[in-house]
């Protein structure tokens, strides 16, 4: 009887562990129904679900243009683990637009242009709502006019980062930021590695000041690193 009870307990433990592990699911954007993030018909992956609907550790890939639609997040609150906005993976121009609601990540948001011909770009566009990534990587092609990674910000965005001084924002190659009037983008624990490329940071100062603030966690001494040329056309930070 004792052996049976022990075996049953081990079986239940393994089942529980297996269930916990199985909760991390992968979703890939297809845009088959519309541009809406919260429509499960726009994703391949678990049936009748969209990323962040039931779990906070989903993995999201936006790397195709199968139906000539790109995803938009506009309502509700979800948290996912990672989001890959990746033009390089399959050779499509890709973009995620956040216009309302709250979209959080517990891990990395990758914005990656195509690193070889033809010219395909990747963009994160935040026009409204709240976009709160834990960490970000912008990775553009080492080319003056092709394969760039873009950040288009009309509202304030903060990369939350971890409280341990690790790198939370990485910027590689040709990366373009467009920051709207009276908008501040906070990038935490930044490493910028151009590999001989250039960064273009454009602000709009018609009615207010656009700011790109790069800072480190208050309780550590990790500096912001700049490798290669940097062109800044925005106002200073408070």
C-alpha cells in the first residue's frame, strides 16, 4: 500500500509540473481575420486563444505578412513573455501598433529589420494606451537606407527593466526613433553597438519637447555604453 501511495504521489507531482510547463504557449501572427490582437483567428497557435488571453508567459512572433495585415493592440490589458517583431526571419516588413489598452511583457521585445537585401523593416509604433516592455532590443541592418529598426512613439514609453543592473535595452545597427511632441521615451540600462552604423533620433518640437532618456538603475554603477557615432536631435531630459 505504501508503494502504491508513493507512486500515486509522484504521478500527481509530475502531472502538476507538466501542466505548469505546458502553460507557456507560442503564437504567430497571420492576420487572417483582421488587424486586431484580441481576435484569436488572427493567430496560429493554441485554438480559440490570442496571446495573453489566459497566461502571462506566452511567446509572440510577428514575422510575416501572409494576409497583408499587421497587428494592432487597442483594448484591454494583457501580459506576455516575449514579442519578436522580426523582418529578418521571413523577409517581410512587419509592424506592431499599440493604440490603446495596456500591453506588458515580462521579457524581451525584439524589433529587428532584415539584415540583408531586399529592404524590409520592423517597427514598434505606440500611438496611445500603455506599452510597458521589460526589456527591448532594436536591431537594424548596417545600411544607410535599408533594413532599419524603427521606434515610433507618440506617447510616453518606459522600458521597466530589472533591478539588478543587467542590460535592459540593446540598440544595434541602423535604428531610427521618432518621438512626438511632449513625449518622453525612457530606456533603461542601455548598450548601443552600431558596428559602424548610425542612429537617427528625431524629435518634434513644434509645441513641446521630445525626449529620449537613457539611464541606469539607481542602485548600481553600470554606465550607458556608446559604441560608434550617435546623432541626437531631441531635447534634454529633466
